């Protein structure tokens, strides 16, 4: 896990969040998920001119997860 400095880093973080999205609470994976959320939120606060920041990225992930389960 590292600081997100560019769009490519953001994509890596979002992909990992997608992998961990259903992590069981209290596990190491859940801790990693929380840390990644914080990193994405910090990056988006500085670079994404969209109200809601991380919620925009999370909505993309949620849409991906929903579409996976439809297939």
C-alpha cells in the first residue's frame, strides 16, 4: 500500500478495493480496505473536482459489483 500520486495509482487502489469490498469486519483485509478508502479520499480531495470525492469512486465500484452478480 502506498500514497496515491497519479491516476494509475488510483486505478490500482480502486482495483484492490474492489477485491476487498466484502472483507469480513475486523480482519486484516478489512483494515487494508479502510486504509485504501482513506488514501483514495485524500487523493480525490486534492485532484477530483467532484463534490463527494471518494463516494464517486465507490459508486463506480458498487456498479461493477452489481454488474458482476447480474452476469
